[in-house]
C-alpha cells in the first residue's frame, strides 16, 4: 500500500515498484478497509485481494522466532535488510495484534437468513442460530452447517482455485457459490486444486514487464540467494512449469538449466540479509502493453501456456 517510501504515498496508476515501502501497518489498514468494503458491496473479489495480505504480508512481518519484526515488506531486496527487536516508532507490532484480533470477524458473516464463508481458514463459529465448522480435507475443505431454520450459504469461489466444485447444487452471485440448505445439519464438500502457477502483472506495470511470479493458491513465493552483485541475480526462467516439493518449497528452472528453490514469501529474511526476488524474467514473455484483452478489472492473472494467450 503506497508506492513511494517518502511520506508512504501513492504514485501514478500502475506505478508499482518492487522495492516499495509496503509498510506492515498499511497491510493491517487494508484488511480493515477490505472488511468494510465487503459489508458495503458483498463482493467476493474484496477477499481475493485481502487474502493475499493475510497469508503473505502480515506473517512476513514477524520473524519465525517470533521476536523480531519488520516494517517494510518489499517484493525484492538487494540484501542488507535486518529485522528489528525494537524500533523507535513501535507501531507495527501492536497493529499485527489488532489484525489477529479482527481476523475471526472476517471469516464468516451473516445477514438475516444468509451466511457468507469468506476465507479458507479452518475455523468454527457461532452466528446467532447458525453453527459453522470449516475443516481441511483431502480434496479441499468441508463446511458443516447446523441451523435451526432454512439458510442460504454463500461460499467464496477463490480466484486462484482450479476445478472449483461443491458436493451440492449451487448458483453463482458476486463471486460466491450460493447454496440453499434446510434446517438441521448439513455438510458441504468444497473441492478445488491449488497447484503452483506462474502469474503476470498488468502490461502497464512497468516494473514487471516481461516478468512472472509464482503463487500456489493465495501463497506468494520468493527466492533468496547469495550473489556477488545484484545484477547477477536476474535469471531468465524456462517454459517449464513450477514444481511443488514435499517440504512446501517450489522449484523453477532457468534457461541455463539451473534449478532455483523458492520459499513462501512469509518466510523471507529469516536466514540473514540475503538478496531476494519475486519477479523473474520469463523466456518468450513480452507482456505486450497494447494488448489489454482479458485485463478489465484485473491487476494480476495466471500465465497461459505459450501459444494460447
């Protein structure tokens, strides 16, 4: 949130430098803003944006040992960044606590006889006369609903989900799968796939022109690497798809045959001040700035196989 570090201000449209300040507090503010926008609009797309902040930026602001913090969450680093155990302006750590305290109210919502499921985080909730339980399953998630009367349950269809389906009939509205359930107990199987994919930015985002990043579901990946000079850390990726490893990392290959290991962005800067990169040059990828087909209302999208753009 905010492209320029001076005054943490916004720049021109599509001005999205990867070394932007991206303060932790701004991410927390965005979570509260998204919650308000959802209550105003009922649009699932609000949570597609907020979910990225929840699973990437906010946990990245805390070290894995839980005692060091960072205010800046850039999308690239030339090295030299260290987390703080204390800072003279101690605003971000308490803001993280505010976000954690608010998160439960973002998971589900209710208005009259309609219930919304917004985020894919295992949880249980009691909303008036409705009890909800969301648990992980082999195929995706299982949502159990116990209600005293008939309800409409709206399940968000994530923008990142491949092959989304439910075990019951549904209609679609504002990015939600709408299910009518009777009084009593019901179980809805939510099926989807979330394999690692390459994504591209809007052609007018100059910082990422001709580049791709890797996501798995809402989770963003990065690469940390020791190099002599920053300019040496700008490989060109081959057309091979990213591969998920058993430890949760992802492997991508370069045109030179090198295998790069990517870690979840939330884990960066836990092994010393290493150079870090998210956006990579992609072989054969130009991102033609005059071709805006399919970009209406979108800032990022999954890269299609070569020849099918």
